[in-house]
C-alpha cells in the first residue's frame, strides 16, 4: 500500500516543484470536411470541432481535480488547413476566413490554442500551400488562439529552399502585422524540419494525415522536479546523476500516462502518445536552464552546455520510455528563451548566444525557440537562420524548428514582453553578415545520402 | 473499491482527526488506513479511504473537506489513489 512518504513526495512535486501536465491536446481529422464550397466547408469544420471538443475542457478539469494534478492547457490540433481548404480557398482571404472561424470555435469550446493552420511543404508547394503560407501574417494578426506551422524539410526529402526563402518574408510580415503587440504573431508561428504528426505542444501541433479520426496526445512537464532531484546528488558521479534524472523522468511520465488514459476513456477518443518533453515556463523554478546549472554550469551557454543538455535529453527519454506505452511527439527537453527564466538570465549575463543555442538544438528536441531578435533583421538573414536549423534536423534525422520574433522597432539591449506562458525576452544579437546570394538560389537542397535506406 | 488518499497538513491542534473522521463517517466513507506524524509542530496525516458507498460526487467531497480544513486551519487534499500508485509502483 502507498505510504506517507510517497504521498508527501508526489504532493511536494506538485505544490513546490511545479509538476504539472502541460497539455491535453485533442487531435481532430478534418479530411472528411473537405468541400469545394467555402461556406459549407467552414460549417462542417466548425461542427466537427465543436462536437469533438465540447467536453474537452470540462473533462480536463475533472481529471485535474480528482488526481490533484494541474492540467495547464487543453488544446486542439487539426489536419493541416492547406490540405483541407485546398479545393475551397481561391485567395489568401479565403484562408483567413477559415482562421477566423477556428479562433471562434476555439473560444467557444474554451481551449487556449488551436493548432494546424499549417502547410507541409518539405519537397514542394501546391497552390493551396502557398496561399495558406501567404495568408499567415493576416491570419495570426486577426485571431488570438490560432497557431500556425510550416514543415520546410525532412531527412527523406531534403529542404525546400523556395519555402525557406518565403518563410523569411512571412515571419517579417507577421511581425509587422502584429507590431502593436510587440510582434506577438511570430510567437504563434513555427517552421519545422521533420515535423512529427503527433506533437501535442504549440505552436507546432497539427493532426497528421497518418493519424486516426480523433486522438488524445498528452504533454508532461516537470523541469522543477528534475532540478530538485539532482540537487540532492550534487558532486556525485555521472552515473548517479543520470540514474537520478532517469528515475525522476519515469515518475513524471507515469502521471502523464495516467492522465492520458483517463482523458481517452472519458472522452471516448483513443490514446495516441505521451510526449516526454521537459517544457519550462516563465515561473521561477520551472526552468530547463536551471537544471543545466544544477548539473554544474554557471549559466546555460557556458562551455559544457551542449554535453549537459545531451545527457539530460537522453536520460529523460530513457526514464520516460518505460513509463508510457506509447511515446511520441517531440520528447526531450525544450529550450525556449522567453519561456524560461534561467535562459533569460543567461542571455542577460552574456553567457548564451544564438550560435550556442543553435549547437544546443543538435542534441535536444526542437530548436531555436521563442527567440526575440532585432526588428531590422533582414528577411534573408531569417531564411539563413532557418536553413541552418533545417540542415541540422535533416542530417541528424531529428525534428528541428525555428520560432524567432523579429520585434518591430526594437533592438539589442531592449526587452520584449509577451505575457503569460509566452514570457518575456531580451532581444538577442544576430550575425549580420549577408547570406543573400545563398538564400536567393532557387529549388531545394537534396536529401542526405544516409536517407537512402531502402 | 474506489480508493482515495486524503492528506491533512497544517499546524497541530486538538481534534483534527476527530473532525475529519466525523465527516467521513457521515458520508459513508470507510477508512482503510491512517498514518500520521508531527514534524516541528506540523501535523502531517494521510488516510486511505474507500469511497464506494459515498453518494456525493468526488468534487463535492473534495470541496467540503477543503472547507472543513479551512475551518480547522489545516490544508486537506483528496486525490484518487492511482496517481500515487502509478508514480511509485512499476
């Protein structure tokens, strides 16, 4: 039987170390809504989402109450809208009207984000893909809860450089469209290489075409729990350190698995995956950077950071894999800057640069995330940053992503405030040497040699 | 059997267990196990209870116990046992 010590340990993780389930994300397939009439299409999408998700928030709250574990976000991910809207949307405005409707239904069912305003263009763009991409700046400026993502490359297909070039422009435009809110639109827009079909985390969640009609995916968190656990083994060997992280990740993930199964049962929607990612928030003590410091670094970004992060990421996976029947999504450690107080401190202290963050993305899930850069950064420079990150993902057969915010009217040394979970961030300097001639080449970068495995 | 873990944490005072047990008895909640310690004058108790015969909803019980805790000056939490089981047992 459970003893007092175990109960106290669990509850301290929840109350003192910010253990929570970060998100229950309901994936909804919209392919059966396709219609060549825009009005009918929107009606079908609205009805399907509303019917599927009307009890999502209530169910999440019930589970949270019964187990005494906070479930921070309830969200929806959709089939990429470029696929669904292809036959009905003849202009960017048509796509924007779908975005508005998605925002409305998200508000109606009470979810805080709805993802899937997306296009998958890793090899080429269809007309609909391009229209959707070009509609992103307007769509994100006139909606509150819609999140957008674009997959620009993969290990199997190489990198679509035409789309990379276009996204540099789109990110800048999105920043301009939302300049009154410190270019907040860019915080809801992410580009990927090797985007997973079952990612429950925003802004990059979409419901892949390989998925069932509906699916429940859960993202757990708990950087504070890991940090606290390893603070008890300060000065011990790597073996002890790794074992401690592994055991903690196991415990954290078991909670996610439990919540996922309960949600699946109550909503009568199959359980998809648990995403093991350590996802920080701006709350003090809920930081991945603090774990790196606890491992032995003065600041995140100091020499040794990449190795420490590689170790952390691997142990989280090893502990988590055994705790859940299906693991997926991004699974690892997130290193967003604005959402992690330890990262913000490291940037302010001059310890962490964009280049160091790039090397860190080689060994952890995702990539350059929630990084505020000067508003006058050139489109081609942003495309260059994206291309570098996509190349890391393509060659290393992993997911990488870029979510940078060129904050209009602000420069290095200033701070931007997004509020809530999105946090605040100092503007980071960007290497300003030109890559114009590279980015303006047309076509795509071929898939790497090790992708030919057939 | 529907097992729930009730934890009571707070400054020690006369009658904490009595008040909680009276509530449980009144709602047909059977106590299966109690353990309790006092650390630096802080009262720390855990009860494993069976809520099978309880007629109220879980949320209602949790709210009422929470309010009872506020009256006594302690923090009372109710959680289904699975969260602890999953976390601490393979």
